[in-house]
C-alpha cells in the first residue's frame, strides 16, 4: 500500500480549508493589493517543491504553492463578494482615529 496519495489528498483538503479564512482576513485588512505577496510565496513554494527530493514534502510544498496562486484570484473575487454585501466591509477610520483626515 502506498500512502503518498492519501497524504497528498488530506494535505490538499487541509491547506485549501486553511486558506479560506486567510482570503477573508487578508482582503478585510489589506484589500486585494496584497496579491503580490501570494504570488511571491506561491512561486517560491513551487520552486522549493521542485528542489526537494522527499515526495511527501514536495507534494506539501507544491500544494501550498499552487494554493497561494489560487488565493490571488480569490482575493479579487472576495472584493466582489464584499461589494455585494455577502461579507463585511472594513469601516473607514473616524477622524479621531486618523488625525490626518482632520486636515481635509
């Protein structure tokens, strides 16, 4: 019996499941402008997956890398979901919280 496929499947499910709240939180706090971070992380993880000889670690790195790339699309989609009212929008800071706005 070869457990590598089962491990990869379970890892994919767990990683994708963990990235769902990450997309929501990142879009809420930083907006879709955070996408270059996920691009860089994804490319580095995919490169690492190609360089690692151990199959399970390589699969884990590859799955995480491609999930980072998929997160870029999800950040833009999350912005649309917020506009539709499906998720909360981050409130604008009040003038007391942001003194630079008092000058406007």
